[in-house]
C-alpha cells in the first residue's frame, strides 16, 4: 500500500513530497518523490485529556465521530462514570472501547468521590488504583483534584500518589489558580501536568516548576487563545486537549479545530502539530505512530494544515475514515446505571425566609469559575426566584438515595421562565436544575427521575427530555443523533431567556466543588477557596 502527499516530518522539521509504503500495519518506508498530490500527511492527532462521558456517547460511538476529525488516540479519564458506578463503570468504558480501532489510554481516577462534601455513587480507594495500574487497565493516575489534600499531606491522597509513582506512570494534575508555595508543594508530590490554566501568567509559573500544560479548548472552558503563546516559548511543554466536549461540538470537530486555528494564527506548524501528537505520545507512552519508518501506520491526510479538513484517517495501517464515512461500527451497548431516588414535590425546595441577605452563585458564559455575590432575601415567608433580577433558584437532588434536595440561588443564566435540569453534574452526577419558579424546577427534576438520567426542559409551553440510559451520562445513539437532539434542547433553553452559549454544559459545572468560588452540592453551598460548606443566609 502506498500513500503520497506532502509529508510533515516533525523530528527534522521539514515538509517534503513523499510516499508512505505500508506493510503489516506499519510504515515500512518513506520515499522522497519529485511530485505528489496536493494533500498533507501528518501523524494522527491525540486528545491529551478528555472525559468521554461529557460527549454523552459511549467510547465506541465517540471513536466513530473522532476519526472523522483525525483523532487516532485519546487520553481518557473515566472519572465521571467512576463517580456513578466505581470500578464497574471503568470496566464498562474499557470493554466498550475494545471493539474500535481508536487507541484509548484510560487513567485511574484519583478522586472518587471528588470530595467528601457531596454524595456520589461509588468510592475508589488506593488499593483499587493499585489493581487498575497493575492489571494494565489504567496507564496513568488521572487528575488529582484534591489539591488541598496534596498540599496539607492528606494520608489517603499521598498513598494514591505513592502507588502511581512506584508504578512509574504519569500523574495528572488539576489545580486552578494554584500558585506560590502551594503550587511547589503540589508539584513536589509528583504531579506532572495541569489543564486548568486560564491565564498565561499562571501557565508560565507552572511550567517553571516542571509542569506540562494541557491547553484546553472544550465546549464550556476555552483557554486556547490565552495560552497559545506557550507554543512559541515552551513548545515541548504543552499539549492540546478538550477536557469536556459536548456532542454538538464533537460533531463539528475535535483537536483538528484547535490545530487549524493555531496554524492560521501564524504559530509554527511543527510546534502546533507536535503539541497534538509527539508531546502527548511521549508523556503518556502511547503506542501510536509518529510518521517514521517502523512506526504504526497511524496518520491522517488533510487538505491544508490551516483548515485541517480530514480526507483520510489511518490507524494500524487500516483506513478508518475515507473522507465520507467511518469504516467501522460500534457494537451493542451494555446498559449500566445507578439511580435510586424518587420524585420530589414543590414543598421540598421551598426556602423559609430568615430575612437579611443570601449568598448567590455568579456564573459566567464559557467559564467554570464562579464568584460569590449577595442578594436581599426579599419579602414574604419564602425566598423565591426573581427572574426579573436574574436571580434564579438552583437545586441539587441526590440521585443515589432519597435525601432532601439542596437549594441555592444563582445569577448569570438569564432564564426568564421555566426550568432545565440534567443528571450530568460534575463530579458526583446528582440531578441539578435551574429555574424561574418552583413548579418548573420540580417538573424538570422529576422528568429525569422518571427516565433514570438525562437532560430535561420544562415550561408552561411544554416539556422535552433527552434520555441518557448509560449511567445517566451517556446514550447508545450516534454522536450525530445526540448532537441534533442536544442542540434542539439548547435552543429550547435559550428561548426561556438563557444567555449562556452552552447552558447544559455550564449548569453541569455548578456542582463542581473543586473549581472555585461558590458552588452547590447535594449537601448545600460550598466555598471552593476555604473548601467548606457555607450557609445560604449571611
């Protein structure tokens, strides 16, 4: 088999007309030729950090979509499903991925549950991490979100780190905004990466400690523009990742979109492509080809690096995408889940008015970080949403038991009527809802309880739900089908007045306690800076 085009040689930093000679799934030889077709050949792309569950499809369906965009390998943290189902969830992800050619590098989730301040469906302890690494089901220790535990010498946290270091595997970090002595203590514990940088200054300080920076461009968090200059100053210390990618985003593109943007913006083609290929392959010891003789024949053919329209994707010497269709199919999906809560009633989310002021979460479009604001509790026996002031009620209902729901208030979403809810709520994936009135919030939550997971919208004008039967996180439908339904739901939410570009994605992070400042768990409001619960009333 021969494939000809402009060869992008990342190691010698040159582009030349060449021909790949393939044999036995490998690149046998690369021959220089005088003339070649007007296409570019480069190594297949790698997503250096992704939670597949956020795409709302299983690994096999993720693979079908990803190869259309030139992705041949993904470094996947199954943290989300592990918080629901524990080891059984990780095993599901591994088994589901085995029938497709994309190379999945799964990590051992380090923080299940993410904190002790919320209710999750499972726990993964140090011995289970040891087993995952020993049995080669996991190949790195996934993001250590409990950075206070690292800094202040939590015994359980350091035992997990010790096991990973003794196993000789990389340890991923998660330390938004961490600087100074705290950062140095965090890195000295053996943590090697961070994907939470939002400013160039933060990234440069972390690089100065030896950390590698994963530049994230996902559906909710977009840091590419802010961190792109690292490709000029520290090209060997950066990788590209998506972290959380919703289905409509994945349907349009993957790492190829970031590569195209960077090259179009004038960044060095070799540094950019290296960040999406060689750097993650080397760091995570991924067995994927880098376009050299003897390598696995994992490569892509594109029209132009500044556009990155993928014409072909090859993995192991087999064409898996021919420019029109994916040439493999996912198998049957096993339905796994854990959902035990019952429907709720309006009285359960009413907030007796104590007077004075209340704490309010302030959310921002395209950001995981929130701030803490205050608002008057208002008049009357209960504190209610005031949509005309963009003061909405936010509710988290534990899905693993019938505990009372937690209630708070939030600004930034702009919903004027109705409510929307989801069981994709990082990290424990309890049900989270935002709405302008109690009836709508309760109705949206109960729709999800009835289907044992999904995304729901409710208003006086009607209701709609997207069911997610796999762990309440994923569907067994193709990405294109889920994307269409997800986009329709998103537009429905926007018609309620929501001003967020990705309302469901942003909502899902309002329960993510490890990202400051103020969030809501099923146990109440949580201050991510003091790492403690705080009361609603001031």
